């Protein structure tokens, strides 16, 4: 994860993710992290970049 420039927040935590299933979306990843209760809300990435 890295902080990328953002106009509103100055930096936005972004996760670059390589997925095995091309059908997985950024929304799927965010939902998984929300539902797993293993990562505090403030630690979740606010943006996801899906890589091949």
C-alpha cells in the first residue's frame, strides 16, 4: 500500500492488488475487508488498483 496524491485528503491510501480471478472488483475487496473484522476501518485502503 502507498499514499497517492489526493486533492481532498492530500494523500489517499491505495492498495495495488494482483488477483487470480479477473472477476474480482475493488468493491469485492473492500467488502471482504469490512466483513472480515480483522482490519480496523481507518486502516482500510480507500482506493484499490487491480493489476493483471
